[in-house]
């Protein structure tokens, strides 16, 4: 799915759906963070750029709707 299509899709979701999807990203992030480095992360949240892109789209939509949320704690460039 293209980024523009994903943004349009997200704009059509209900508030509850947007919140649930965003919570799902948080949960996947937490599971992968708890996975030992010697094991494959179940969701591959840091292996696939579309996870962060989707998270950003959801957070943008939550912001537009003035719905409070906790941002997913992605590492910024240069952090480790």
C-alpha cells in the first residue's frame, strides 16, 4: 500500500479504530523490545520501515482529531 493510500484509509477510520490500531503498534513494539537479541523478533517492528510509517500515519490522524495518545518511542537517527 502506498503512503498516500494509507493516509486516506486512516482518515476514514473511526476514533476507536485509530486508537486500537495505535495500541496494537505499541503492543508489537513492546513484545519485540522484550525479545532476546539472539531470537527473531515476532513482529519485526525494527526490521520493516512500514511499521514506523504506519505508526506515524496513525499518530498524525490522532493529532488531527485532538485525541490524546502516547507516541511510539522510535529511536531517532543517531540514537542507540
